[in-house]
C-alpha cells in the first residue's frame, strides 16, 4: 500500500454496539411516549428533530438497549438511496424505526467520518452493491457491518470532522433561514388575503 493511501476497516471492526429499530409490534398498545426517528428524519447527515414523530410504545428491555446515544450513527436500511446521520445530544433517548439501524463506534474513528463516507457516492455505491431484494432493496445488519470505510490517522480525522461540523452548522443555518423566509412569505400572503 502506498504511504499516502488511507487504510480501510469494516464497520464491524469499528463498532461497540449495534441498535436495532423498533418494529410496529412494540408500538401497539404501549403507554410510553418516545420520539421515533424514521427515514424521513434523516437529511444531509442530520436527524431533523422537528420532523421526528412521537409514538406510544411498549416499555421493554428491547427498547432500553436500542435507544440512541450522542454520536451514534443512524443508517437507513431500506430503499433505493441509503441515508446516514450522526445523533446529537438532543437525540439521546430517541428510538429508531425498523427501517433503521444505529451503531456506537469505538475510539478508532470519529462518527462524522463514517457518516460522510456512507452518504458519499463511494459509500452509496458500496451500500447498493450489498443490498438485496428486487422490489424494495434492503440491507441487514451483517452486510452493513461488512462495509469497509477509510480510517485516516487521528489528526487528519480531527481536521476532516471539524470541517464537516462547520459545513453541517452552515447547512442548519441555511435551513433555518429558508424556514423563516417561508413563514414570512406565508404571513404576508395571509395578510393580503384577509
């Protein structure tokens, strides 16, 4: 391997724990209300908190061990395009739907690196190649954990992650500005129509 080539490792060698999504069986007749992340809530590497639905769920040991923690990677496992996001501290205690898998990484790699790779054209190509099913392609835990991701040296990871965090914050600001502009437009139109 040339000295400038970044080594790759399978996700399975980088995780501490895997968290499964909660199936609809557990959302029938439950009395505990929790925010549940679904595919629609994953956008541009973020979990969009305002779009997360709250659902009633049965309080079980399964739920307790599959709740999100800060820096977990959440990955969609169904559909044509796969999405990945990093859970923030505001997502701690959220559940994930059965269309998602989450995992906690060890200290060999920063979560932003894995999320960025999985959302990149390279990662998407690898995820699609591993998906099975003709009508609704999907991934399972085993095949997802086999995906190899680049593991740069720690100093390079820190600078890449710093850039990715800044880009994500800028995207959030742009989204917030867009939402304010929409609200302003709707208020003006509302005033004109009344």
